[in-house]
């Protein structure tokens, strides 16, 4: 359940980043809002990594999801660094890639209906 929450949180924060990027271009407070969304993506990526490690350590499968989550977290760090450096030509496509990967992870979550015990 914690892993499901972490993946949903990650997707929501990644969805908010382009919204605040638009505000960055149109409002004076946009820079602060985009910065907050960037660090919330960082925090959500870290929560996701910790959740995957906890699931793995409790015997919930192989280490492959940990590697994927760690790679995702490294890309988030690169995304933040590119944003700070104002390297927009790399920052934007990497953001789209991160969001696409997060949506892919959402699609791979088992549905709540499949997780609930069946009643007869």
C-alpha cells in the first residue's frame, strides 16, 4: 500500500511541474512555485525509492525495481541540476521522459479490486 501511495505521489508531483513551469513564464511568483514543485518531485522520488527498498527487503521480489527506482531518482537529480543551470533544451525533454515513466509505473500497479479478497 505504501508503494502504491509513493508511485501516485510521484506521478502527481511530476504532473504539477509543467503547470508551475507555465506559471514561471507568466507570473512573478512562478519561479518560487516551480522550485517548490521541483523539490516536491525530489521528495516524492526519494519516498518512492525508500518504498521500493522496503518492499524488496521484506521479500517482495528481486532487486530490479530498486535499480529502476534508483535510476529514476538519479534522473530527477539531473533534472533539478539542469533546471538550476537553465539548460532548457535538456531540462524539458528529461521532464517529459520522467513523467512518461511515472505514468508507465502507474499503469503497472495492480488495481485495488485485484488486491481485495474476494467474497462469496
